[in-house]
């Protein structure tokens, strides 16, 4: 009886681990299209704004994908404190550049709404509290 229970527990545990490791990989074009559609719906973008937002989303998605592939291909090691700080500074610079680009695309009302949306999304993200401290 103990062996059966042990086998069942092991099977359930292995199944749970396998499900966690499966991550859905979305290509940059699909990601950019979905983000643009969401922004269009929530902010009421016109066609010119949609095209600019799509281009920006596509460029950002391609950069993220290439960096992710670069990290996957390299040896996994724990980053040093300096590397973590450099990465954090780089991410902050990218976020600021993204924000300024959005400011140039959106009108004042849309930009304020976009900032509010970003704040709400940031609060819902896992690890958001860690990043801020």
C-alpha cells in the first residue's frame, strides 16, 4: 500500500513540475500585434498611432527575444552585484526610452491614461515589489 501511495505522489509531483516548465513562446510579430490591439482598444488610437505603436512594440519584442536567446545560449551563472546593477540600469533606461516614445505618439489624454494603465500592470506583476526596493 505504501508503494502505491509513493508512486501516486511521485507521479503527481512529476506532472506538476512538467506543467510548470512548459512556457508558451510567442513570436515578436504576434506579441506586437496583440499589444497594439490592446492599446488601440484601451486608448482609442487612430491608424497613424497604431502603426507607430506597432513598430515600437515589434522592435521591443525583437530585442527582448534576441536577449532571451542570448541568455539561453550562454552558461547559466549567478550574476555579480555589478552585473545586476548594470542590468537594472539598462532596463530602467529602456523603460524611460519607451515612455518618451509613447509620449511622442500619444496625445496628452491618451498618455495619461497609458501611464495609469502601466502603474496598474506594474502592481499586478510578480516580483514588482522586489524591483522597486
